[in-house]
């Protein structure tokens, strides 16, 4: 078996979660709806209430259509037409338009690009230009030609000025309306797809399979297998295929703030923000008090048997106890046996919970340095921290250090995040992600398979059993063997 075939066999499943909630255009093929969105494309089956497929793209998708049976999807990203076979890891570039595209159409023989002002170009399904002509009425459109006008009275009756108020996010604007099969399909700017009865305007169904737009700041799994995913201005509670979005500043107990980190512990979600610390439980946010010496901008969180620890712009400390106030930048705080390990610009500190005096960790090979050791994780009693040439692991308080060289030098390819469990070590730099299979002692690159190439800058990784999560600027990809 070739190396490529081996990797494809090892990673047998994946699922993509992007900014699919912000919809730019809809293509209705009852009962399915193909959505062109800020994050990419997705197909929703209204009969089974299931997202059939979804694909993160490197840029927003403006229009998308599909052949009968949805075996082939065509979409416009920027001024370029692409073709994608659902289930395949990548898509094919077909045609580059010489002007902005304002709509995409399809019939059994051709694709049609609408440039506005009556200028429409006909192409083959292989993307070869044929001519310019007026399209026949049999063409089905993604874009203005297939949508209701914002001035249509039916649109006005859905919600005043095409907006609807939601308790968790405030006013959300509807971005596109399509009438078909006695239904009115409405795409929104952040909360996905809504389906109404076209005659009574009764809401029949809705789905939000994506995130509030923005780079992923943090992600944690719950004990129920769901995920909390933070983008800078929102908390996204994802349970396939639905996402509940809570926007900072939209509800009185979640004031306007920027989310920095998340921690799930014993049924409670802890949220670090630039305005302080939030505790979310029973659908309510509360603001625990921080030690005065730590200031208010909370950067990172860690949970130990003794309680919750916070790292801020002024230092770190337990939520209830004496803080350590140091004028250094804190990269990460990790739970450790009997205390915490803190990664800072000055180096790596270990602080036992029974003392307020942290001490600098010195490893024999001097791999741990403030300019490199910005990411780490804890599994059981062992702390894993990125070092100069790889990953350093040790049990705090012991003098035995273990060294695991990585396929790249972190000093030259900065690491963004690290996660560890019994079977996996997952690591992400800004440019690539790697998995180390601990039982097999084997490093594997995760790209370019399974959609990671389209996440943009990689930012966070997480593990939930054998599920590997990699997050970046444009969403999250979940992988499982």
C-alpha cells in the first residue's frame, strides 16, 4: 500500500464546520437546498432534516448550483468557477471570468454566468466558454435571477425590513429569499436556513450547520459529545447539524466582549474574555470576581483538583487564592500535579498549589524557551510542552524529561496549539497539522487530506476520544480514524 493510500485509509471520516450560517445564495432542488455561504457550501435535505454534505472553501462562495442527484456541484468563488464532487477532498478550477459574476445558472447541457445588464455567458459543464446569449427559461439560477426581490410583499410579511429578533443574537437580517414547491426558503446572515409555508408564512423548518463568522479562538468538547466553539464575538454550541449561537452584547448577562479561551468542567462552561471571566450554567451567565491584582483581561484557563486557575494580562493565580503578579506575557496555563505550569515570554514556570512562589523549569537539553514554548497540554500527570526541536514531556516535580522530535523544527515553524490523550498527540503550526500515534510511535501529516488546507491559519486543536479537531480562520474539521 502506498503512503498516500495508507493515510487515506487511516483517516476514514471527517466533518467540516465553517461559517455556513451566513448565506449568500440558495439553489432549491426540492426537498434539498444547496446554500452558497460565507464558509463554503452545504446541502440540506428538508425531508430528512439532515445536512447531506458541507465543504469549507478558502474564500466565501457567492453562488452554487448542482446537477440532478447532486453528484456534481458548481460554485463561484470570487470571479472563478469551480466544480466539486461531494466526497472528494478538493475541487477543480474550471473558468476565470474577466468581470464580477452576479449569478450562476444550470440546465442539462450548459452552465450560465450572469454578469448583469443582460450580459449572460454560456459554458459547457466542463467550463469551456461557448458564447453570449439570452438564457432559456429552463435555466435554474443561484443568485438574483432565482430569488425574490427584497421589495416583494411576501418578503415584507416574513419579518419587518427582512430582520428577525433572536434572544441570543439580537436582530438577524435575512439575506436571500427563494420561492419554490409552495415553500419560501430564507437564508440569513449568521443563523443559517429557514423554511416557511409560502401561503401561510408558517415556519416549517430551520437549520444552522455552521459558526458565527470569525477565526476560532477556542474549542472544547462536552461530556455529551457536543462542542463549544468560540469565535471572537460569539459562543457557538454545535450539535450536528444544529448550532446555537450566543453573540456577545445581545443578551444582558453576556455583555459585549471578546472571547479568549474556553474550559468545560463538571457541566459548567467557563469563558475567558477581555472584560473578565464568565461562568455559564443552566443557560445563564455569571461574572465571578477575580483577584484584584490580576486585572480583568482573562487570557487562559486551567482546572486543577484544587479549583480553577486564570491567566490574565497581569499574571496568573487561582480563582480563590493568592495571585502571582508578573509583568510578563502569558501564553498558556496548564494543570499539573499539585499545581500549574505556566508558559510565558520569560520561559516555563511551575507553581505548586501549596506555594505562591513559582520556579522556572530548566530541562537538561534547554529545549524549553520563552520564544518557542507557547503551546502545551496535560494528560494525567504528564505535561507536554513544545520545545526547540520537538515536544518535551515530564511530570512536574520530577527531574526526568522526555524528548519527542517533531517532523519540523518549532523554532522555525511556530506551533499554535497542542493536545494529548492516551492514543494521540495532535499538534498544529500556523501552516500544517500533524498527529503522533503514541502506540505506533508514528508521526503523520494531516494535510492536504480532509479539508484542512482550506482552514486558513491553523489556531487550535482538541481531542475527544478518537476524534481529532483542527480549527483555523475559517472553521473546524473533525477527523476520526
